[in-house]
């Protein structure tokens, strides 16, 4: 007897066709000495690499607003703000949810970490209203009807930014971040979720040792590979280069993430 489809897989099957969408992909290797030193010195021991990456990305997007856009009815429209969504595994990875941090560029690293920690705890305790409602409708809708429902959600929530079926407007915000390192993967590329119309997806790999050139010599350092997948209709090579340059500048100088321009 076949087991019933998990709600997450029902949504995935209804969302994606065979891969053919326009995407641009890249990866960067980040030497972690500055981040490790910063995290060891910070008084907030709950702050992690994921929080640092999120804060750095929000600042980089703010510095390059041309990438903070979506496609609506064939036209490029700006996102209303810089919200970031982070993947949260539920029940040891048997399910996946997103925790959204609104206006991340206007929050300090500490504020982002505290909001994300609280949101993840709420999701895992099954106390998040939006998540509980979204899995409820996903389980109740017959599989043949999921594709038209997802098409409606794409325009209504992802495009127009309106709430529906437990999903807030612009459900993943300006970027989606997942730490795949917890699954012992050094490198992975995320599949964009079409209905969300989110332009940027980042995956944070497992921290590992690698040879790094330091002052003309090769040394073994702790590094992490961060991959990015973006909508090539909105972000081309020039946009990506500027965004990555800004992103890396914050990663290499994490104290900059303690303050924001309010």
C-alpha cells in the first residue's frame, strides 16, 4: 500500500515542472577566521554562522536594490522591503518550514539571531499559526488540484503580496537561506520555489578545512562554501558580481553587522 504524500511533497510536485527555468548559479568560498573570532568574542553565544550570513546578505541587498525585485504579469516590480526567510527543519528533518525575518537590513545581527531563534522554536513546537494553517490546506486539497492552487498562490501571494491559505504576502521575501551543512554537505544548490517569486536562494555548506593562500603561503584554514541560485531574468552577471562583492565585505568584517541605518 502506498503511503500518502507528505504535504511538502504535494506542494513540490504541484510547483515544479521539468527544470527549464532561467537561473544563474555561483559559489564562493569564505575563509572563516574573522567570523570565528567575532563569534567567540560576542556575548550572544546563540549567534551562529547562519545569522551572520543572513545579516550580511540583507546589507548587500540594501546596497544593491536593483536585485530586490520580482516579476508580476511580465513586469519587474520592487519588493516592498528586505525580508529574509530561513529554512527550519521540523521533527529531525522530516518536514521543512520557513522562518521569515522582516526588514532584516534594519536589524542588528543580535536582533536577527534572536528573532530567528524564537521563530524556529515556535515552528518546532507547532505554535506558528501560518505554518499550521498552510500544512492543513496542503493536506486537505486533492493532489490533482494542487497545481492550479499553486498557480493562484504564485500570482496572489508571490506577485501581488496578498495573504492566502496561511501564506503571507511574499512568503519567502527577498531571499531564502538554508544551512545544508547540518546534513554534512559541503556544497549544494537550492531549487527556487516558483510561487514565492523570490529572486535569491543561498545554501550554506558544512564548515571544513581547506588550503588557503595567506600572504603568499598556503595554510590550512576553516572555510565554508556558500552557493547562490538567482532568477536570471532579474539578476545577471554584473548584478551578481556587485552583490557578491558587497556580501563578502560584510562577511570579512562582521562587527559591521552590529549597527544599522534606521
